[in-house]
C-alpha cells in the first residue's frame, strides 16, 4: 500500500492542486460579479436619490441641512 502511494503521490498532488486552482478561479469570478453588482446598485441608488431630491424641489445643500437636524434629534 505504501509503495502504491509513493508511486502515485505526484498525481494525487496534481489533482489536489487542480481542484484548489479551480476553486480559486471560481471564487474570483464570484467576487468580481458581486463587485459589479454592488457598483450597479450604488449607481441606481444615487440616481434614485437625485430624482427624489428633484421631485421634492430642494437643493442638495438644503437636504443635507435637514438631514443633519433630523439625525441629531
């Protein structure tokens, strides 16, 4: 059994490295997609906030002032 293991250890090591590499590549793809979605959601929230402010008829400075008063109470 030991002789068989000693004979095939490079193949086992290669298989383990291949599995690890595949996992890392997949994980980096997942992280890239999450970052892309987060940037898209941030842009949508920013644009939505601009629209809400325009509909309310207030300038961004007025909104900051009002929010500042609200957050301190």
